């Protein structure tokens, strides 16, 4: 009883117990059962994680029955929205035939053929269970193919959480992102600014770089945008220096166009990582690429080659039938281009509406993004040139990825408490299930949220000292 009283006296969730009783309860229990309290570093939330109990279309509902217009969309895995009927039907059909064989099966081959038909680089496909696994495998394949060691990535780019990409994603970009990554591994990772002159100088100097891997739309799904021209030049340079070019299409894949960023830009990489949409919102991913590079998986019958010359790759759940079924159903819709037309149109309305509101409120910031993606740049301390009306005034990774944590969490919270959930940071993705009604309501909420964070002095108005 004494313990109970102590907790109540210093109750950090006091005000939340009324509005979010089950959420508080779950979180208090999770703190004693789940390491770190949540299942993903970005799910922490302020001051509480969100516990979702159902989702449909553009909406999801938490355990305390609050409704959200969702721009997280299953970490951007759900281009068609939550629980689309044809994907549900496909999963149910697959379930009835047994849901895990540990063998290859017909759906896997059909899934691979669909990817092959859509994605320019996908001459061969190898299935994995996540984007991070695809990234891990890409580095191994590139090293096996080139017989070189190092990987080069650009400042701010994220390609999963494994050791091989253990620096570069997070400020300061040259520092490890995590405790526990061996220095020997970090020494194989070269991080440079997204500057093609610096790239050429680096490749000239260091002949041990096997691979350049990047998010082709720019760091953190385009938070720090890159141009098509940049990617075109990058293709030329990597070819000239014999370096494997890997597009991380875990977010851009099937979103920028049915064939991903590669189709959108006309630039075909050597390898590409697929995740999220590829498996229709079920766990899954794939490494795809040029047939001659993907030969590293082939057995030749030569014992020396088969033991030492090929890439070893296993995985209990690779291409499991439920992911294959969901992936096939989703990619069949993707192939029509219709989901993109709807999602991109709604996103354009949202970006324009948000930008108008920042302009109206005279807040230092702007809204930008391609296709079905939006990013909101908010400047905590105006004075360094931010303006609005979607005019990007900087491509500085440190600045665009360096919005202070206090601003990010106040902005997310102001939206979430009113019923809008973002993907991460200050942006989100729109799905084909979002409607004009969703966009109108989101803009009302966004307007209230902006006024609130101005009142709270989290962001300032332009020219306001
Ligand atoms: C660009 C990019 N690459 C890789 C990953 C890692 O994918 P996963 O979370 O499936 O491991 C993500 C995840 O958000 C991502 O956004």
C-alpha cells in the first residue's frame, strides 16, 4: 500500500489516467516486461506509447477508443490503407492451407515474378524478412561480388538497424548509432556528405570500397531530398569506379511509381532493397538485382566455390506463405498505378494545405515531399532563412534532420492528442484509402496544433524577435 501511495503521489501520467486509462495501465506493465518499454525505439511516444487495437482504411483506434487519421500506415508498409479487403482475402486463403512450411512454395515464385515485372533492377530476387535483412544481405553480396570490404553511405541515410550500417543515420553522422557495435565493423563504414565531388575524391583515394548504398529520394525517406540528376550522376560514377550501387527502396519501392524510385527516375541500380509494401504489410523483404551479381547465391557443383565462393543465406521464415499472399495481392493493385494516383493527389492537397497554414500563421517552416510523402520543416529559432510556401531553402542534412527533439515531440503530441498520427519525425505517408474528408479534418487539426506549439513557444513566428 505504501508503494502504491508513493506512485500516485509522483504520478507522471496523472492527467492521462482519465483520458487514456488502459494505455497507462499497459505501459506501466510493459515497463516491467518489455525491455526499454516498447518494441521499437521510435514507438516511445510522448509521454506514452500508443497501443492500437484495430485499424481500417485511413484510420486506427487505440485501446482507449481514440480515433486517429493515420499517416504512419504501418511504418509506410500500407500503400492501400489498413486491412484492404483483397489483401485480407488473400491472407485468409493462404492461412487455410497452413501458414508456414519451411519449404519453397508456388506463391513465392509468383511473388518473385511480379516483382521482376515491376522493378527494373530485379533480374533476380532473394526473399528476406525485413528491410534490415535486405540491407545486411546487400552488403554481403556486394563484398562477395567485388572482393572489396567497405561500404559508403551519405550523411543521414538510414538503411536498417544492423551493425553494418552502424553509423551515418543519426547526428553526429560520424559517430556510432548504438552501443555494442564493434569498432572493426564501424571502420568498414565510410560516411560522406551527399556531394558527388567528395564521392569521386573518396573513391579515387580508397580502392577498397565495394558498395555505395543510399536512400535515392534522400536521407530518411526524402527528409533531406536528393534529385534525380544526383542519382543519374551517381550511377555514372559508381560504374566508372566499379562500385556496386544499391538503392534502398524500402520506403520508395512501389511508392514513387509501381517500379519504385528506379522507374520514377529512370536510374537503375545494381541492387535494390525492398521491404514494407513488397509484402503488403506482412513481415517481409527482398534483395533484388542484376543477374550476374545475384549469381553469388548459385551453387556450381565445384566444392571449393560452393564452400568459399558463394554467399551463404538462410532464414526460417524467408518468403513465408502469408507474406507472399499479401505481397501478391498488393503488388497486383500496385501494378495498375491507381493507388498511387489517389495517394499522391491526397498528399499534394495535404502538403499545399499545411503550407498555406504555416504561411497564414507566419511560422518559420515549410512543407515538402514527393508523391505520397510529406515532410514539415519547423524552425525552432527563426533567423537562418526558413521561409514557407514549400520552398526548400536548405539541403543541409544536419539542419533538416536536426530539428530539436523538443520541437519534434511537441509537434507530434499536438497532432496525436487531436487525432492525427505521423510516420516519424515531422512527416508521414498518405495511402490510397485517404479521402478528401480525411485531408480536410487533418488540416483543421494541423492548424490547431501549429497554434498550440506557437503558444507554447516551441516554434516562433517569422520576424518575432
Ligand atoms: C529506408 C529504410 N531502409 C531500411 C529500413 C529497415 O527496414 P525494417 O524496419 O523492415 O528492418 C527502413 C525502415 O524504416 C527504412 O526506412
